[in-house]
C-alpha cells in the first residue's frame, strides 16, 4: 500500500511541476522562464525538479509516450498501421480531457519554439525505435524490415501532420483527427 501512496505523490509532484511550468511559459514565455522559477511555483526545490525532468526542455519534448507504449503492448498481431491506429485510439481513451488538453499545450510549445522543434527531432529516434520494435513483434517481422520501417514512418508522418494542425487550431478534436487520418492511411490513402 505504501508503494501506491508513494507513486501517487510522485505523480502529483510531476503534474504540479508541469502545471506551473506551463502557466509560467504562458505568462513569461518559454525562454524567459527559469527552472528555479518553475521549482518555486511548484513548491519544490530545483533538485526535486531535476529528479523529475533532466532539463527544462524535457517538460515539452517527447521521448516516450507511456500511454502509447502500454496500448501498443496490448494490441493483437496485425498490420502495422492497424496496430498503431488501435494503440493511438486506446492511448487517447486512457487519458482524461485535462491530460489531453495539457498534452495539446505541450505540443503547441513543441511546434512553435524553435529550440524545442530541434530538441524533439534529436529525441524522436528513440521513441520511433521503441515503436518499430513493438510493431515488428506484432507483425512477426524484424524491426529492421523495410516494410516495418515504412509503415511506422508513414504513421508518424501522418500523426505529426495532424499534431501540427492541432497546434494551429486548438478547436480541432486532435484524437479524433488522428484516428481519422490513420483510418485514411489504413485504407491505402485513397483520394
């Protein structure tokens, strides 16, 4: 039982850091906000901040998306696009509207602050490699198989285009648009 309490406290601390960071980013701008200011606003020490996030850019960049990894692990074998579409659908369904809104806000920063665009490009190969391995396993293929590479690349390209649109249009239902775009890809991209 103590483990559950400890994990809940860690989750609350992580969420407080994220919440206060994004409040400060909105008020002061990303570049003008320091780690010390974020830590103070979240009522934690800078050392505690760094236990949760190695740097300020880690608040906004994506090297893992745990709900997607968990949903991907639960997908039945199948075509890579079908598997990934199901995983994205389940991952979004596991999130609250508040978590989706917070994720959207992070995406807006990631798509509009040049340093964060570059940071995400540097960090994305790790996420893509993890996804390729899981998708290949479900397809019974090697992760280096060009067909797996192409399918995963196509899915990530489609998802990235929707995320960029969502960053420009906050009224877009991002999860629904991603599912619709992946359905189009799954159908072979008919015009």
